[in-house]
C-alpha cells in the first residue's frame, strides 16, 4: 500500500489503545514502533502479503490491523474481552476509510484462545506476559503451535529459555529473534503518567518437518 517503514509506524500510532485496561487480563497495547518493526520484518520474509493470519489476544488490534495494511488476505482477531474487540473494530473501520483493504476477509472472535478451533498460515501475538498469571503466555504458545506453521510472538526477555524449550517440545525452530525495548504506560494514582520500559523479545517460530 505504498508504505515506508516510517509511514507504516505512523499509521499504527494513530490507532486507539485500551481505554480502561483490565489489569487481570494484562491489557497493554503493543507500542506502535515495536509493532511496526515486527510486522515490517515479517512482511519482508513473505509472511504477511496474501496470508491468512490469526491475531491471538488481539486486544485493540494493532498487530492484526498492521498485517491487513501490509496485505494479509484474511485476518481473525481473537480476544476474551469484548470491550477490547470493540476498540479493534473501531480501529478497523477507521483504517478502512483510508486504505484499500476491503477485499481482505476480517473476523472478530470473542473467545478464550483455549477454545479457538481455527487454523491459519501465520499467528501474530503479544500475549499477556504472565505477570499476573504465571502461565498466561504458555497457553497462547500452545494454542499457536496447533494453529499455524509460522508464529510471531512477543514475550518478556526473561522468558527466553522458556520459549526455547517449549518451541523445541512442539518441534518449532526459532528462525529469528530480536530484543526490543517496550514502553509500558502506567497511570499512577497521582494522575501522573509514567512510562516504564521493559525489555522484550520478538520470536519467529517455524514448524520443522
Ligand atoms: N495483542 C494486543 C493486546 C495485547 S494485551 C496488542 O498487541 O496490542 C493481551 C490481550 O490478551 C488482552 O487484550 C487480553 O484481553 C487478551 N487475553 C488475555 N487472556 C486471554 C485469553 N485467555 N484468551 C483470549 N484473549 C486473552
């Protein structure tokens, strides 16, 4: 759609984020710069254009919507929280006005990822990091392994060993890995907004035969 990496990141930065993040669900929208890097690299590897993509724990939709902008032919947004999906839908309507993405098939599914029974060519996900619920990202990875041969997944850097071992268990190979700094916006009681950066990793996992 004639993007440069920069103009793509700018488009993503215009999307709405969580209004009232639900702490228990670890809702934080992926920073637009981080999302742009992950998706742009995925597109360069041929993993986006014309592909059937599932965004697991889609939240406000930045990853799946970015995939749509880069030419995915089908994107399914899955989230347990309908309020989040409503923002994702709103974001979708907004970008649809400005970009030619009408031909792509788009679905929004209000489900626990556990109960999803669809397959895709590529999964993109920034799951809960497991700060509140230790195994939150494990559930997402296990589901992703049953869905698609190629997975892009964002986790805390501390999860590196865990990602390596679970990928090997499910016979997925780590074909790309990058460390990025991820801003988590925290609203404190005194109405001051503080940005706290954490280190995350982005992994590309591919099924081995
Ligand atoms: N992928 C989005 C949102 C990340 S926040 C982004 O990159 O911006 C994590 C999301 O996972 C939240 O929207 C939360 O509602 C959702 N979530 C948490 N547990 C879930 C579950 N069991 N099934 C589906 N979605 C879940």
